[in-house]
C-alpha cells in the first residue's frame, strides 16, 4: 500500500527515555535486587538492562534474560567504580562523550513525549484515509483455470464447456494444477501477478466468459474463466496501522525539527560538509526520505 523507501533517522529512542526514575517512589515499587559493594542495583535498572540486551538474547526465557542483564550491570558497576577511582570522569574526552550522550537522551525523551506519546487514534485514522484517497485502485479479476499438458486436451475441454459442462467439475477432474480441488480457483489478482501470456488472455475476457482458445504458457495449456472483475480493495486500517502510525510520527518529528531549526539557525563551517548536509536536508528530501526515529523495540 505505502511505497515509501525511507532512510532511518540518526536518533533512536533509548531505553532510558522510556522510563522515568522510580528511585523516589516507595522502595517496594523498586526493590533492590543486588549490591556491588555499597552500590545498590534496583529492579528498575534491571528492567532497563533487559530492554538493552543484544537482540540475539531476545528469545531467552525471562529468568535467563534477568541473569544476563544482572551480569551486565554488575560488570558495569565494578569497572565504573574503578574508573571513578582513577578520575576518568574528569577526562576531557569522557566529558565530551557524556555531554553528547546527555543531549541524545534528552532528544529521545523529548521525542517520546512529543511524538510517540502524542500520536492519537484520530490522527492515525485521518492519515490512513488520506493515503487511501491518494491511491488509484487497480483492476483486479477473479479467475479459474484448467491446466493440461497438450493443446488437444485443452481444445477438447473447451468443446465440453461449449456443450454446457461445468467448469469447476472439469477442473477437479482433469486439471493438473495443485488447486484443482478448488475447481481451479485462483482468487483475485491484479496485473503483474501472472505470467504475461496468462495475464493478457485473462484480462481480455469479460466477466463470466472463458477462453475459446487454449492459452499456452511455460506450464502447459490453460482454459481460463473469469468469475468477477473489481477495483483493488484497500487494506483495512488494522492491517496497516503500524505503518500509518510511523508516517504520523515522521511528520510530527519533522515538524519539531523545522521549528527548532527556525529558532536556532545552523551554520556549518566545513564547506564540503555543508554542501552534503544541505543536499540531504532539502525540504523535498526530508519529506520523501526521512523517517521518524525508531521507537523502543525497533532499534
């Protein structure tokens, strides 16, 4: 339905952005699950670590994921304590990285609040209806066929049909196609789904008609009957809701960026980098190729 080929935006929704601190809440709501020296590890940290496990571990049983996450946290706490003793947090490179990570997490938290959590069912429905209205429905036909090995067999079957014999019954009896038990029913299909010779012959027939000459393809000889003709039916909203929601999120995200850029003009000093940046951030490029940052679970 939606033929978008979008580039992923650079930012991802980080695990921490999806949760608010629960340390100030009742201890029962966020119990201590382990200690590393005097440092406590809370259930909330364990949940964050579980969400951040390598995707390869996603299918582990819950208890194994908890153990893997706890092991990771303990390793981090142990070496973080040693790094603190060595004064690494005062290192200029570390401070620069910490500032970048802080900005990224603030971006993610803002994105979650104003994009992910801000999307309403009405917005999704409205965008779905807009997309559907923009589609030009293609022609579809519902066809049956009888497939045989020789042209002589096919011509004999056409004579039987001309004499009034039932297409479905002949298909069940004589067709060599695996769908013979369904009377050769191929269901609805549009152009581009069948081999060219079959498609050309099928779409040329009127509703209720069958081919008066055998149709030869790489599979053998076909007799085709058209059961129905209609315009392609659009998918129901519940079938494409995730894709439509992504479009709404993308639009909200781009709107936020445009407002932010208008408030803080961007001056790129490197000439080559500026040219490249401007090329990929032109309005038409953003509208066609930029997707909203991935939500949690889509990283």
